[in-house]
C-alpha cells in the first residue's frame, strides 16, 4: 500500500504545482504537514518529494524548507505522462491503424509480477500489436495487463484505441508512466514487423503505466524502427 500511496502523493503535489495551488517559487508544506494530510508516514512523503525533485519540480534548501522551482511549469510538456491518452490520441485516429499479432492469456513471470504488483497466480493478457502510422510501421508493442482490471478485453478492441475503451468502459484515467528508454539491437520480430534490417538500431521504450489512484495498469515494451521519426524530449537540469 505504501508503494501506491507515494505515487498518489507525487501526482497530487505535481498537480498542485501545475495548477498554481503551489505557485512557482513558493514554499510547500513540510513533511510532517503532508504526512498528516495524506494520513501516511514521513518516509512515504519523503519518497514522493524525492521523485518530484528528480523530475525538476521542487528543490530543498537546508534549514529553509522545500520550494517550487522557477522552471517547474516548463516541465508540463516534458513527457506529459499524466495526460497520456495513447498513440491514437497523440497522432490522430485517421492516421493510426492497429494490427493484432497475438492475443493470449498467461501467468506472469517474476519481472511482470514485480512491474504490475501482482502474484504468480494472477492471469494477465499478453498482447503483441503492430501500430502503423500513415500505413507505415510505427511501433511494435508487447504488452502485459492484469485480467482482473480489464475482464472483457477483446481482439476487436485491440484493433482500435485500447485507452479510449478503458476510459469509456471503466472510467480509467491515466495518472503517470515510468519509462526506460534505450537503444537496442534488432530482433527477428523487428525484421518481420518493423521493416528493419539486421543491424539497424531500435528505440525501445519499456514502461509501466499507472492509473490516477496509483494502480499499475500495464507493462509494455515498445520498439520503434530507426527512421528519424521517433524521439522523446527531456528537460536536462543540474
């Protein structure tokens, strides 16, 4: 529960910074006050504040407290995972098509259990989709999603926007996503589906997507072909 709690606190404070509740340059409540407000421990609050500091929203001054950075609002458009609506929303439904490669039910290995906070006995969907933009391969998605959270997912849904379905069917709202971006070598699936050639670099984005209440919704490994059209922007800070 503490794992979910600190993510909730992180998102709440982040939202307060972005909407001006905590203005740029202002002193935010101390850890004791936040712990009392959120009915949790100081350690949980500290973990949330550490995450906000790493993302460039706040900074601490010894003996003076924690302040909102002057450039905090510039972070709004840097990987806006709290507004993530999926590829169809980002690029447009008229441009994006989805081809279902495989759709199975399985049980999670240790990595998937850890990523999604589930047990070995909790079944998951294992989904492989090729997403095309303007009829060209854009990304190959390999996704795991707990069945208990989405009990009626179908292959027909996968041919369209999954996130739109989740919002309409369950009222889910995406709260955040934690991403690991890396350069990888081509696999046979990259060659088969992304029109990549052996030796081409692949942009891989491994991510866990969380709902607003902190529950992990999916773990996915998305692989983009090398063609100059794929980039993620980040704010570098000292």
